[in-house]
């Protein structure tokens, strides 16, 4: 399912609005912290994300691969998951024809970076998840309480999709 950039902005607002102290309550807040670089995005399947986290050699074993905390930290894993899912969608495009880039991005707070993904859902409205691939047991959450814990230090500084 494709999601247009303009439809993504209220979806992001609705998701973050439920998270206390995140600094995103209005559409203006979303526009202030967001960089949406494409006109439309393909929603992902949860199974695609989980499979990528469990199979990519650059993501497997997060946080235990090295004692070098600067090379194997949250921003590196968030970038790697975005790049890996983008590569998957490039392959899909080659095999199936026109397909929009994946709706996966990076959320940055003052002390943490993780991924934001827009997934297909059983109803017509896409669902947002936060994914932290840097944990020993990566987490994928959509509720506000668990999302607040994954974000760590609020407010949100940047959302790049």
C-alpha cells in the first residue's frame, strides 16, 4: 500500500501526540522536526522488518558485536536497518516494476536514534511502529508507553524518512 507524503504528516502527528514530552502535538510540530524526502512511500509488512533484523549480518547480534560503542551504537544500527530495507525494496522494484521507496526512517532524540516504520494493517489506515535494532533483543512497538521507553531522552529532535 502506498502512502503519500501529505498523508504521512497527520499519521506521524497522531502517533507522537500520544507520547508525553515528545514535543510533537500539532502538524506544525511534525513539519518542524520532519524531513520527508520522497513524494510517496510503500508501507512495509511487519514480517519483512523482523526478517531483516534477524537475517542481516550487519544487524544480527546488535549491541554485542563489539566493545567499540561509537561504531556499534544506536545511530549505526538505525542507518543500517533503513539501508537494508531500502535495498530490499530496490530488489522488489527490479522484480515487479514500479514500487515506491519503503516507509522507513530514523528518529533522533537528544541521546538516541532508532527507526520509524509505517506498516500495512488489517484496516485501511497504515500503522506506525518504532524499531530499535541496536538492542540485544530488538524491539518493535506501537503503543505510546513502550514508544516513550524506546525513545529514551525526549523531545524528538529529527524524523527523517
